């Protein structure tokens, strides 16, 4: 790396750092410096101007350090940034500022180290490729860890709840991967099928008295029928127009849930949704209803409230594995190959005699059915659903998991769900900055792995060597 003169190496980073600090100050003043808190007397303004200024100063120092490193002096910058990151937890100014300073110091140290060692940089940013054998064996390792996860003594209720949430988004990501990854259709309203499945189960369990196991396939069927009805007209559209219409469908579904109060209870939501049972044989309660067994009595063990949570974990694991097995099998069938042919080249697929409308509709309806099953599980796990649970943000998160994990990659969806759902949940105590960390993670993935965490896809069919 060429070293620029000291004067130039300092002036330009100072200018860039000052600009970055000013922008950060403008953004931090209304968000961090002037927060409000709700009390019995209404909203009260609680100014935190020093914290906002401190964040702007931290941004200035970080941008200045990066500029100096890019000017040809990365090694001292990396050392100083690492020392700052180590010393940040001992700063008693504000816990959030200390955390931000530590994360920023580590980021600057990593960036400066990559500039100091270009070979290492090339490997991290894509020069090194994940061996195919590692990708092939990774699912088995992850599955083994998941099977024993609830039984390990180090897993408490909170960590198990996070694991269940991550698996729910893994299932949703795999379902959407059929539409986006295999068929090449950009769907921005996938949360609509998630909502249809949730409301279908809630209404069937409360009104018709069906158990989770009886209502689960019906919820998936309701979502699939909705996919067929909606997909018929909108799948004639292409590209951005299709994405916009699916976005509208997701919002229409949410508004229907809000306004059809006689059926969905409107914005108040549906509460007291019946809990899951052990395959309809036993309940996870200390005193079950008349004619029902208790889970702990059935197996001759002592009562523990965590039994239901562990069972719920294995249920969502089984549902997610069913989606994965279905996709893996479908890719080897003519239907799956037709999806991928449609994704790669519509004109070539049509020239082979494929009915593009039916292929798109099949992908859209099947993906919708898996979304409906995930919605039914969400309802039985939460025990309460409302329209606020099915906003456009959920569709954006699911789509981001698919794209950042690697479009069409099943393993990539798992890794992206862990990064985007599991990690923010672990730092929920920093509630004000969870979305900031979420955005930083997305930017980092897009910069270092633009094709996704796992961009390599196994071909659906291999041509044998010519004789």
C-alpha cells in the first residue's frame, strides 16, 4: 500500500470525518438526543444531548481513523482502534455509548487489518471458497446440534424461545425460497399467507374446537387456496409490477384483518387461542381437562412448565425439516426443474413447451401453503394474534433472509436467520439500537458477501461425461 504525505493523510480524513460527524449529529439529535417516554400524564421529553454529541464524536473519530488507514497507515490505526474497543467497556459515560464505541473500534480494527494484509482481505471478501464437502456436511451437523439443543443444561427458557423464533423464520425463508430462489418471482407480500394460516387456525380452534393437529393442514390449505385465487391474475405481471402487486396484497390482507372485526376481532386481535397438545393425547398442564391426560403423568415424570416449550421446539423443527425435504425432492422432479428453468430464462422455458402460467402458479401456491403452516404454528405458540404481527416489515425481513443468505440456498437461509433474528434477540436489552445493529449487519453482508452468505447452489441435474 502506498503511503501518502502526512499532511494529505490527515487533512482529507479530517474533512471526511467532520462531514460524517455532522451527518451523524443531525440524525442523532432527534432520535437519541430528544427521546420521549410515555407516562400517565402523556409523553414527556427526556433530552440526552450529551449522548447524541458523543455518538457524533465517535462517528467522526471512526471515519477519521478509516481515512488515515486508507491513506497508507493501517497498522497503527488497527492497533489504536483495538485498544479503544478493549477500553470502551470501562467508560462510565453511558452503557449504549460504550457498546457503540466497542463495536466501532472492532470494525475499524478489522477494516484497517484488511488494508494492512491484502491477502487476508482477499480471502475474507470472497477469495476463499467454502469447500463443497463442508456445505454438504454442515446440514447434518446443524441438525444434530438442534436435536440435542433443548436437552442441554446450558439452554434456558429465553435461549430456547430465541431458537424457536429463528426456526420459524427459517421455515418462512425456505417457503419464500420456492418463489424467489427457485421460480425467480419477487414476492413482497409473503406475510399475507403467514397471516391467513394464523387466523385460520385461531378461528378453527376457537369456533370449531379443532386441535392444532386437525387445524394445521386446513390452515395450510387455506393459504394455498388464497395463493391460487390471488396468483391467477397477478402472475401475468412481470418484474417490478409483480412485486408491487404482491406488496399491495400483503397490506390488503392486514387491513381486512383490522376492519373485519366480526370475524377477526379487528385491531384487538384474537386472544386465548388453545395451546398445543401432545398429539391430542395429553396436555402440558398440571391439571388437564376432564377426559384428558397430563403429559407428565403419561410418561411418569414430574411436572415441568418447560415440557411444552421443548415440544414446541421439536414441532417447528419438524415442520422446517419437512419444508427442506420437500424443496430438496422437488428440485429433482420435473416441477422443480421447470421452476428453475423459468428463473433462468422465460423465453427458453416457453420454447420447450412449458406452461409458464401454471409453473408460476404452482410455485406461488406451494410457497403459500408453507407460509400458512408457519402461521398456524405462530398462533398456537403465541396464544394471541393481531394485525400488527403481520406488517410489511415481516415480509421485508423474510425476503432479506432469503437474499442475504443466498438466493436458492437452503443453508444460507439458516445462517441468515441466525444472524438477522437470533443475534438481535440476544441483545434485546439494547432495545433502542437493535435496528441499528440489524442495518449494520445487512450492510456488512452486502459489502463482504454480495451474493449472499452461501452463494453456491447445487445443480438440480448433472450431465454425465460423454462416452
